[in-house]
């Protein structure tokens, strides 16, 4: 059996996780249903596993987590039985090697001294070093994931101090990597923290419930689209190096613990990972994507009466719209996506692998026949899928296909939590732009330039991570590549 994820593996880089925390001061309110709604909105950040941890100030923490999409893991029958006014939620993407349900989150840490649940988005690059250190001190691990290492450090620190702010300050100093973490204590408080470079997004919001909408519920989430799905309002974006305490019956408190001289927000969140409806650190993802398209259009004009602008669904849509508006060209949905072909889709046999792109995308012949197609996508990783799409458009009558890519060439791997192929597999690491154009069979190929990327996002280079474009890795210690490669292949 050939799974689509194997066939099209890493056609796009993949985000690892989405996190969510919900707290209502009214203990008679059960928040599991809101976790379900919020996680559905964050589903794009991880489709392999989903989970919830729930409690109230007087009950032990209950965890449900399984492999699968949110709507299959958190079925209404399960949600109805989950009582509690405080909860954590998580959606996860992991590689095949790590698909065991034990590696799903939230992770529940239980000991005689302290109980808590934790949900995490990111990657700890000094994971192996930390794990070995902890093992040498007698700590035993039951999973392969860095969440357990983080939880163990928290528990070990809790043995020394019960001050959670102090615990997280120590944690931030020990961890190297990208992390947005939400933790739920057994007393029913929520804490959130974001790494000092701010790789991953994290925001705070609230929404109202009850007959007259007088009961406030507080939310912590990877993206604002989760708060929108709950009809809430965004209160703030967690700052890099900041700790947020959502305290039962005592409001929200924030404290910046570690301030790095620069930030390193993952630019790919804007280009591809995040929901276009989200705002990241106050910047609209949709606006950025449209600006990326408009800047590309400025750079290179194609003048023909026959020209149409077509997005690669769904990720190229906003950029294609920006391109079309800026170039005064018609925007056409020339490729239709089969929404039922998901990562879990199973093909009946190996020999059918080649037809997966044809199954996933159907060209609208009437629109593309005889046209010069400007095809907009957000990135090219290996080039395999792009080549198939270009061929598909030509087979269905496109006169020419001009590929425009809204981010600069990806030439280097990511060691901060994004599932990229190795350098050998990245097409832009091995071929020039002209060679790539020839390789994928396009009539022309233009990438976004770094200046255009920064202009579209509106943050200068000191505020973003762009390491997969230029190898300027922003971590405080140089990443230990062998250990990380090892970690990616064995532990995730
Ligand atoms: S290397 Fe690229 S994908 Fe990884 S965090 Fe940096 S910008 Fe994001």
C-alpha cells in the first residue's frame, strides 16, 4: 500500500504542531468543546495526531490523545464526557518513524511531587545532550520526543523551587531551539512561554460564553485563527522570551524573562504554514501573501492577451491574487484540488504512485487551453511535484507555463523544527534557477528575492529566521548537525 504522504513526502516543508490552552474561571463550564473548535482551526499545523488534557482545580488531569485528525480523535461522545474548566489541546505532525501514540501530545507528567500537562510546538536542538545529561542523573524516558525532556527538566527544577516563573526562566536558559509551550498545572493554571528568538507564533485571546455572554474564557493559541473560530478577540501576541500566566480566578500576567538582541520569527509561517486568516505578531498573513505576489509581478511582466494568473491550490492563492491585481491580469482558478485526498489517503498499489498529482489536482481545461499561464506557488522543495503540475497544465492545453515562486530558493535544511529534506534533495541547493526551470519543464521561472520577502512581511532581516534561504542559523549555539540529523531520523 502506498500512502500519499510517502509518495509526495516533503513536497512542502511541514510544520510540527499547533498548541492551544483554554481556561474559564467558572468551574461549572466545561471547556472541552472549545478545545475541539480551536484545534479544528489549527488542524493545518499537524494532521498526524491530536489530543486534549483537561482538569479543574479539584480533579486529576485527564488526557485523551490518538493518531488521527481532530474530528476523529475528539469525537462528540468523548468530548461530552470530558469535564473541566481548564484544558490544553495539541495537533501534531511527525514523521512515520515517530507516529506512535505515546509521542502524541499533550504530555502528562506525573510524580509524587508534581503533576502537569504540557503541549509544545518547536524543536529542541540540544535535545540529545539534555537527554543524556538527564539519563546520567537517573531519569528514565518512556518516549522519544523532546516534550518529555522538557517536562523532565521542569519537574527536576520544581524539586528545587515551586516558583513557576523561576522554573521557566531556568528552562529558557537551558533549552536551545524553537519553542512555544503551554503548560497546565494540577491546580488549574495555564502558563505559556515562547523562546527568546520567537521562532514560533503564540497569542493570547478571550471569548465570551453563557446566556448573556457574560462569562469570559481565556485562550492561548499558536495562531489567531483559533481565537477567531471561537468568536473571540485577540488580546496580545506573546513576545519572544515572555512567560504568560493565565491564573485561575486572577487574570492574565505576563513577564519578559529573556530578551535576545534579535528575533528569528520563521518567515515560512507567513509564506506557507500559517492559516491565511491568521495574524502573526500582529501582521496579517493574507496581506503578506498578497504583497509577495504583487512584488513578484513588479519584477517581471508577461504581456500577452492570452495571459492568466493561476494559483497552485491552496497555498499560492493569496499571492496569485496579489500578482494578478498588481499586473492587471485575470486571476483564474485553473487547478482544482481534490479536497478528499489528504495525507492519510491510501492508493491501492505502488504502480499508481505516478498518478497521485493528477488525482490531487485537476486542471480546468476550458480555462487553461491556449493560455500563457503564470503559475504561482509559495515554494519549490524537491521540484518533483512542481514538474508534474507544469506537465499537467501543458497536457491540458496551456500554451506556456511561467512559474513564479513567492519565496526565494530554499537551499539549506531547517534545524528548528520544520521537516525539510536533506540538502542533496533540495532542488535549489543543487541547480541554478535556469537549470531548475529546465528541469521542471517551465517556460520561465522567477523566484522572490530576499528584499521582496522582507518588504512583504514588513520586518527587517534581524527579526526573521531565513536560515533555509541563506544558512544564517540564528541559534545561540551552532546547531550540532550530526546529532540533529540523527534526532530527526530516529526520534521524530
Ligand atoms: S530555517 Fe526556514 S523553515 Fe526553519 S525556522 Fe528558519 S525560516 Fe523557518
